[in-house]
């Protein structure tokens, strides 16, 4: 079952706490898991931080009628 993937839902505070505790471990034992956590969390955090697109498309303009 070592290769079974598990999906967890954690707050940013929880993830930071896990990372804080992992950072105290020996580098060769924790580096891969820290990199994995970062690679999965980064796109989610960036998406949540990005300004949301307008719900209604912009009206066409004379300069760009295809909008």
C-alpha cells in the first residue's frame, strides 16, 4: 500500500505546521516530501491568490469587435 495515493485537505496553517516539523528532520529523509508538498500546494495557492476573471465578458468595442 506504499504507492496508494491519498488526498488530504488541509488549511495553509496546517501545511505550514507540517513543513515546520519536517524541516527539523534530516535533509535526506524529508527533502522529497517537502518538495512534493510544495509542488502540489503552489498551484492551489497561486490560483486562490489570483484575481478572479469577470463573471460577464466585456462588451465588444470598436477597436476589437471580437471581444
